[in-house]
C-alpha cells in the first residue's frame, strides 16, 4: 500500500507540473491580456489536491477502518 501511495503521489506531481507547462505554453501563445489559462492552472493547483484529499477522507469514513488497523489485525496470530 505504501508503494502504491508513493507511485500515485509521483503521478499527481507530474500531472500538476504538466498542468503548469501546458498553461504556460497556452499563455505565451494566447496574446490576450486576461491570462485565463494561467488563472485556470492556478485554481486547479488548489482545487485538485483538495478534491483528492476529500475523496480519500470520505473513502476512509465509508470503509470504516484505517489501513494501519487492518495491517495490525492481519499480523496477529
């Protein structure tokens, strides 16, 4: 489980980095003064991690047990 979380965190970081790269390129190519692509990227940087946290929080509430508790139960004889 720990390895899966690390992989998912790495994928999330890469996606956020790509979000900024694409927004930067779109901002450079778009010569309007409102910079809507950059604003959307900045908003997504805040909204996406908050949504991921909220989904995982609700999942843990609905599941009923924490991963640490289930690991302790399986290790006992």
